[in-house]
C-alpha cells in the first residue's frame, strides 16, 4: 500500500511502490537525469532495490533520507521523485531534493512539488528551516529555487568530486517565517 504524504492540485506525493519500477527506472537510468545528481544511472536491479528500501519508510526519522514518488494524479503514474531528510543533530531543519523525469520536465511539476514540500514541512510538521544543495551547473534547479524565493547562502567552489571531476555547489535555504511572509502557503 502506497502511503500518501500530501496532495497538490495535480500531484500526489506518496511512498514509492513496486508498481513504480518501470517508470522509476526509465528516468533514473537516463544519464542526463543523473548528470547533476548524487547517483549514477540506475540498472533495473538497482532501481528495484532502491524502491524496496524506501517503499515502507515513514517520514520523520532524523538523519535518514526518505524518497517519495511524485504521482501525476490524472496519469496515476510517477513523473519523478523527491527526497526529504531531517537533520540528525537538529530535526527542525530539513534537506530536500527533487528529480523529474525527462519526459515531464518544464511542466511545472518540480515547482508544484517544491511548494507542496514547503507547505508540508512548515505547516504540518512545523519545521524551522529547509535547505537544498545543488550543482552549480544545474541552472534549472537554481532557477527553480530562486523562483520560490529561496535564499542563496553559499557557493562552494570545487567542494565535491563526482563523476570523475571536481564540482561546485550552491546552498539555498528557506525559513518558515520567510515562506509565510511570501504568502505562497496555498501554492
């Protein structure tokens, strides 16, 4: 049974399930999708193991990432996934990440998911702060974060060795009071 975390106007954010394997593997095996991510393209076996590991997790274990499927309600299939981790040292701070299938990009799903995550974390779970770290070359991710008024807090020059090269990252953050001041709580 797929446990639902929250619903937006077009999307259901819920636990991944075995039936998601083909869609999940389809985009997670694409080198372009993995380009700016902390993972390499998935084999079918790796995708199956990943889903198996996450399908029964529940929100709220500090220090543990949990991956959720982003289901297009009308389509009844996933178009991506998102991750949330409460910091182990301070569970009032959450880290997040979003991956959208190459077939479903540029349709507003990432922005709708991100706004939904912020509403869930800030208003349902009363989290204080949300952080997102992104590859400095991932201009789409940077634009997305800025479009929802995330603050750029840092630029880390060649701080991560990934996929055979040194990469740089930006760190963005949003406080609950900043989100509330934006008045986007029902986005």
